[in-house]
C-alpha cells in the first residue's frame, strides 16, 4: 500500500505505474488543490488559497514552455494531434489530464487533501491528511511513501541591504501573473534565469522601463533587445532607488525577484531522517531516502528531461519495493552521495545547486538510473534535443519557440522553424509555414574568417561599408525573388534588383536592432536558381547574395528576423536546399 503526495507530473507518473492493473500495489494520491496538474494548474490567486494554505502554482498567464514537448513527454504516452514543440501551459495541462484519463487515475486521487504529517512507524508509514472541505483529518498507514510535492514551494530572495526600505512594490516571480498589472511602471527584475528572461519579454510591451540585475560573470551568447537595461548585482535599496555594484543607480517602481526556490517538506517529521538545507540529504541518486528506503522523493533533479526522469525514478523505486532489484548497503549509498557532493563543491557549485544537472551529468545520471532499475536506456536523441533546446532558450530567446523538433530514430532528429506573418505572434496556427533546417555542425567563426583567401571578409561595427563609398564604381545588384503562395497551390514570384551595398547596410541595421551584436563577417555566396513551377533547380547562376554572419548565426529574412545556426562554407549548403531557395 503506497501513499503518493502531489498530483502534478511526478505524482501522476507514480500513480500510473503503481496503480496499474496487476501491479500488486494499492493506495491513494493526495492533492491539496481542487484539480490535478500541480504547477501547470493556473490560478489568478497568489499567496494563500481559500483554505489559508500557500498556493503552490508558479504559473503565470499566457506562459509557454521553454523546452520542447519532445523532452517533456512520458516515454509511454505521446501528445495527441500536436505538431508544435513549444506549447502554451493550457496544452500541457490538457496533456496531463489526458494521461490521467488514459490510465484511469482519477479514482485514486483525493483532491482537497492537505498532507500534514508523515512519520515512520516500524516498517510502515503513518500519513495524516486534512480533508479541507470538511476539516476532518484522516490518518492512514502505508508500506511506502512517494513524495511528489515539487521543488518550487518556498521562494528565495536575495540578501540586499535596504530590502525592507524600498517603498515600491516587491514580489517574487512566483506571484507574477499578468504583465498588464505593470503597465507604465519602471520594473527591475533580479535574476537572469529562464523566468527572468521570459518575464522580461512579457513586460516589454507594457512597462515604461525594464531593467535586469544579474550576477553573471559573462553575458556572451545572451542576446537581449537594446531596450532592456542590464545591470550587475544590486547592492543597496532605498525608498525609490536601487544602487548596483558598478556604482550606478536606477529609480524603479517595482522589483520582481526571479531568484528561484528552495526545497521544503514541512509534513516530514524529523524521524523521516531527511535534512533540508538548500538541498535534500541523505538521498541515494537524488531520490531514495537512505535512512528509510521505502520512501522516495521524485522529481528533485533540475535541468533534465523531466518526464523521462520521473518515469525512470518511479519504475526503479517500484522494482525496489517488489524486491526485483536490491539497493547497495547503506554505507555504499552514503559514500556515493558524499562523493557526488564533494565533487560538486570542488567545482564551486552552491549548495542550492547540488541537485542540478548539466549535459554530462544528465548522461551519467540516466545511465545510473537505467543500471539500478534494470531499465532500457534513455534514447540518446532525447538528451540531444534537450541540450540543443536548453541552449537555444538562453541564446536565441526571441525566436527559439518557433522551432519544431521531430524525432527520426533513437539517435537523430530534425529541427524545423515555424514562420508567422507577424514577428510579434508567438504562434499563429492558421498562418504557419514550416521550413526544414539542415542539421549542420557549427564551425569556429575565427577559424573560418582566417582561412586562406577569406580574411578580407571581416567586418566590424566601426568598419561598416557604406553604399555611398561605391558610387564611383559600377553598381552591382542582387536579384531577389519574393515567393508567395496563391490559389491552387501555385507560387507567384516577384523579382527585384537591389544594390548589394544596400542589402549589406539593411542587414547590419536590422541586426543592430536586436541589441549589442557584433557582426563577425559578411560572406558572399552563390545560389542556384529555382524554377518554382517545376520545383527543380537549374545548374545555378552568377547571382550572389550577401549575408551578415554574427557568431555563427545568419539572418535569412530581414522582415521576420529569423536566425539559423549556420556559418562558414555550410551557408552554401543550406542555400542550395529546395526549401531555402524557395523561401528566398
């Protein structure tokens, strides 16, 4: 008999496996809220709910995922009729509801049940839960406990002198819901993580000024609009102003702390043997309670393919309880945990990050889980997509949600882009067109520009060629074809001749609109001529096209401002694909 605490993604996964027909397990799933979904269950309410309990959801209005669904899918349950990769939060919630429907989980979920106490009693567990609608407390005994209450419970605030003296509004990102509440305000965001960047873009259309304070040592590879003010660490807050470590000062109306959360399990008694001090210990492989191995905490590791991790942890724990597999000795588990903790500390990790993963650790961790649970390894393509998408969310924030991933097999995937008629639209299903992106290896820009015969291509902001400088020479033009789809599925082509230098100037100007981006090189490539009626390419022509390349990105459309990760000689390859030729 198993108690599961929390009906979010982790709890639903646990219920799906433990309460499946023929599993040999019974029990129930306790959920404090009035419906399943956990953090994906949106509520306008912040602070405390109608029962006086903290609202667990961190979801804000109109939130879209910052990772593709391909890395947020349970291994045994796909999204139905969904081509997109990045989804609105309502679609994720529907996926979880569909999951619960498909596996008949609703009968096991006790809604409006607040777990108040969990304690070991001999080889069993005593679980106390308050039925909120009746105020009746129930105490039940279980053989095992699976904690799935999530890590985003207690907000963390920075330690800044004068924090309490600031007279404007202060809130944590957990309490942020709608951008309209900050119309005309000067808003300071503290923290440049995923939430900070996402909220920044939400506020831009309505706020008078958006400022971001961060503690990063380098902003290389992070591109934000030039309207955003970037500031170092805040050191002093006064009634209406904030002073930063560089001595600068800003007057602001609102401060939003995008500074993360700390783990919190107030219902676990000290007898459970767990210590929570910015991280949770002692846990074997980040989820099994070493002191009481019939308890596990599912979903603690961060920055990993979450649903796959939940599934691996749950199925491994199930096999442990069934005695299908054996855990190492307590001493061995503690030794492994200490080795991992010592290694992280040596690398300079903060205690709060001891459960955080990266590309290398994700690969190692899933291998460890598969070996422990005797499970089929995670398909490498899932980790590949996760790594690519995670970096895109940081470095390509303006456009990364237009990507569409498609898994080809266990190793390979394609990445397409959704193009909308308006750059301001996150997604417009009715007007989307998908164009295939060739998967190209990135080359070092410096190496490319220094190749023999190509060093003359280097262009910096201070050396931008001007169209006026070439007036004495014969003007060269670029033949540009604008392709539009008309009735009957045929293609209409508009041909224009544009001076090369005008294209160059326009490209550099467009790029500058997106912030402090340095143009590393301007390269000239030949392109084939496409017969749009037969959709066949000729042997090519002598027309050329100038493309501004910055840090391995190339702008392929000045109006849509779409960028793609290609550079060097690889540009020629992508131009020669049928889709790209047609798009140009």
